[in-house]
């Protein structure tokens, strides 16, 4: 019982850290390219930029999963 609860808490902590890192990286990349990702994806419907952002998120997730193991 306690092991399951510990695993759930650990998963929540790692997911929170992942979300914080993703938001920071998104703001850094947005500042480098001087563009607003959210506006271009949602209002302009830029699918290519959405795919690039998704690849960025997947890459960070792979790196973080390697660190967790």
C-alpha cells in the first residue's frame, strides 16, 4: 500500500518538474526565435510550428526519463 502511494507521489513530483522545465524551455526557445508560439499555433493555425513544439516536448521527456532511471 505504501509503495503504491510512494510511486504515485513520485510520479506527481516528476510530472510537475517536467511541466516546469517544458515551460521554461518553451519561453527560452520563443525568445530565441522572437515569436509567440501560442498565438501562431492557435490563431494562425501553424501546423509545422505545432509539430516542432511537440518534438521539443517529446525530446525533453526522453531526456528526463533517462535521468529518472
